[in-house]
């Protein structure tokens, strides 16, 4: 375990949870659950994690995660108490009781026959998702997360339920503290090779790294992926990995037809580690017994494909994969590993621009936010900073570096915990504003990865103006979260929040005054009133999926859900309209029009004429756009600016263009 002050971490965690609860307007237990599941998702420890707090007779669960590759179903229970003293402990009877309540939930959910409950309930959606996933996965994990210290010698447990392996994992205060101290690195993966992995050592190495070459059995690689999944893949690789490309099809074909030639046909994998344990084999050759902190920086498709092949009944006993393993000094990880990612990726190219999007953007945001002073607002009456936590644990480290209690209090006053935001938060703020609420609904890690992809395709200039408006988007998102909670909708809050923000941006054509939000550090009364109105409308759409959808949570992830919300009949009030700013929407509107066809606009003319919905000037605008697209001209500027609101108005009244618009 890293050298970490557990007691100091306990106090910092309690402050962070309290700040999260205040920012989100939720209770401490839910704030703790959201913090933990978000961070687990970002680190790749779980996938698509959703917080659903539920406790019933003999049943308790705090959330669930569904792996996209059907490896694992994760069920979480979080046990939180606002205590930081060393006497706050969890013992075996308490741990076993929590495990039984979680197991009872699973046993009730498996039959797929939900108990009588509001059909829009998040609990019902969770039960359906768990019932569906249970019969597809290889194993189930019961994950108990607590801020108590464990006194259980062997918290891990393995059992079986209806033919599925079930394992229990405990994250207590000490483990969370060590995890936080690891910063940008997830809890290290330790790969063991019982028989030893024969290797060659590079004859010349530098002081900060060493290189080993080895041939890894495909079965061992598949087992590692089955155990750790996305955590094996260095984040830059995980962000840009494509699972359905030509390379992947070629790998699958080789595994099916000529597995013994896999070593010859495949380029192998590149990996990094913090340390290796070496030994001598029976023949005196150097072998690797253990790899500490294993991360694959190239070869993610190779690894995942071998796992999927074995899972689908394809024998991989004859498959072998070459591996270049670079052991990197821990203090040089952030410098060297991204360069290895850049220079070694060839099968699925990760370019230098990809890496800049992944790291340079976040470094610049962090740099500017450290010096950017936010004006006084309704919560904090003095100038403060919005603290961007680029790497996990940065805020706690910054507090700990202050030498006295008085200095620590001064730091917190200048950097309030409720104004701290991390990478998952940043991605939510930006994606909701960019009108991708269905992507926000996919969960912290998936939304973050998709945001990273947008950075590559749509690079932004990070300066003080960008950071001020980023904070304004964060205030809009968080205040909307609080307003939605006060509505007592009964579930799917994060989805309603994302869709409400996105629809407001859509309905105002991006004219919400972000600079005013930054200056006031708050929302205007007119904007708050609009959020209340819109949230009621979006909630009805989100919780009313069309026939055939499995459950509300899945419906909210679909582009069709966003299409349905965009068609809501709502207009800004005169008070809100008066405070909207003028922005140049020409480029965005022209791009939207160029994504349609001439037939869409011709159909609009005919529909408007036959229904009496469009007057003669509106028909003329649509006809002009149709002609321009047909002749491959750029529509006139005045037609561009008028046509987009015209099409949106027609959609709300029932017109459906083929393009979807």
C-alpha cells in the first residue's frame, strides 16, 4: 500500500462528500455513492455504473454496472457514515449482513418478474437490466464500498448463484486512501505467471526504464482480460479503441482458422509496468513471475479479441502473442507512457493529436483554473477558485501540503470543496451544453471517452474565456440538478438534468448568457423558472419509452429519445428571451441544413401548404433552400438563419423530415 495518511484522508473524504451533497442537493449517502461509482467508472474498474439507492425488507443496493463485453455484472452497496475516527470500523457480521441484502436483491431480480412498483421507477429499470444481464455474463461482483476501516481478515468471498460465479470485494477506508494516493493510476493490476514467462532483457537500459521481450500464451492474456477488462488498457488506448473494425475481423478470422499462426500474423502487444519479479526457470532461463502495475498501451484489440474468441468457444491454447514490456520508473510514468502509446500504436492508430486531446487540454484547463478567480456569488461572498481535479486525489494532496490547520482552512476557503469538479463533471457539462444528453446518460466513463473523441475532431482553444464559460456551464448543470431534485420525480435525475440543459440550449439556440452566469455565479430567476418548466416536460418523455424498449435507462441512452425531447412544444418566456444574448449561429445553422436533402425542404413546402401551417413567406424560404441544395449552392444567409427555426417549428407541429434534422 502507498504511504498514505489514512486519518487525514478520512477527514478529507467527509468534507468532499459533504460538498458533493450540497452541490447536488442530495443526502450524504447518495453523494458518497455517486463519487465512488463515478471514479470507479473513470478508472475502468467498472463500466456504465448507475447509482440507484434502494433499501427494502432484507434488500439493499446502491447501484450497478454492466460491462459492454458481457464479462461481468457489478452490484454495489455503499456504507457511509460522517465519522472519521479510528473506531469507525466494519466487522465480519456487518459485512456478511450487507452481502446478504445485496444477494437478496439479485435473487429477487433474476426471475425477471418485477415486484409491484411504479413502472417509471429507477429500481424497476435496474431490476430489468440486472435480470437481462445476469444470464449473459461470466461472473457477478458484489462490491461493498465504505469509509469505515475493515477488521475482516479475508473480506473476499466466492460463491455461485444459478451457475454464475459470484465474488465479493470490499473497498474500505484504507483501500480507498491508497487508491486516492495513486493519483492518475488506477489500483495497480498484478499479473501472475505460475509457470514463469520466459523473457529476454534488453542489453542496454536507461536509469528510468528497462525493456523485456516475452511470448505470452493467449489463454493467459484472455484470462487477464476476463479478470480486469478495460482496466488493462491505458486510458488513451481505451478512449480510441474501435471494437468493430477490419483489424478486429482479421484477428477473429486468424483465431478461428489458423490459431497456430497467430504469432506470425499479429504485431503483438506493447505494455508498461511499475515493477517485475524475475526468477530462474528449470532450464536456467530468466522468467517473469509477476508483473506489477500492468497496463497495455498497444494491442487492446488483440487482447479483447482473444478473450471474446475463448468466451465464444474458440480454443486459444495454440495462440501465442509477443509482448514488449517496458518497466517505467513511477516518477516518469506521466511522461513516458503517453509517448509509448503514441509511438507504438499502429493497428488502431493513436496519433499525437489524440494524445494532445487527452492530456494537453486537461493540463491547460487545470493551469488556468488554478489562477482564475471567480467573483463573489450567493454561496461564497469573496473571490474563489473553481478547482479542476485533473487527477484523482489532487485536491486532498493540495490540502495536505498546507502546513497548519489555519493554512488548510484558508486554502479551502479560497478553493471551496463544492466548487471542485473532475474530468467526469467536465465531460457532463460540455456534452449537455453541446446537446448530447443521450451520451451523458451512458455513464461517466463512456461519456468521457466520447467527449475525448469530440476534442480530437473539434479542438478548442483553452483560455480564460473558455474556462469562465466552462464554469458557467457547470453552474447551469449543477443548479439544474438541484432544481430537478426538488421536483421529486422519483428517479432518473441525471438523465432529466442532462436533457433539460440540452433542450434549453436547443430551444434558445445557444443564446443563454454564460458570461452573466459567470459574473453572478448563479442563474437568473427567469432561467430557473424555465428549468422547472422544461424538466417537467423532459421527465415525461424520458420515463415514457415507446413499446419495445427494455427500460427507461436504456431509452435515455438512445438518439431517438433526444429526437423526442427536441420536438417538445416550448418557447422561452418573454423574461428569459429578454436576457438571451445575440450569437452568430450562421455556421452551425448552415451545417445543419447541409446535412439535409433538397427533398426534405420540398416536402416541407408541400406539407406547409396542404396543412395551412406555413404562410407564403415561410414556403418561399423552404423552397429557396430546396433549390440551393438541389443545385449544390450555398443557401442565402437570410434563408439559412430563417430556415432552421422554421424546420424546428414544423417538427414540433408534426412534420418529419427524412434526414431527422
